């Protein structure tokens, strides 16, 4: 591709990889999942079988 002659292919590859890693890390760390096990104690339901 003559349009990309000034750019080095390794620099372009590194730029794409860094962009991919930054976007993935932002996507991964942007959500905060609350731990449901700490909110409530485990509740045991006893099932009465009536045959």
C-alpha cells in the first residue's frame, strides 16, 4: 500500500495491539460487580415432601 509508506509496519502493529489492550482493559475494569454472597447469609429451605 503506497499510502502507508511513511509508517513502519511494526509501529502500526504495536499501535493496534496497544489500542486493543487498552480498550479491553477499560472494558474489563469499568464494571463493578457486587458480591452477592456478602450481602445475605445463606438461607436453607427445608422441603417437606408429602407423599
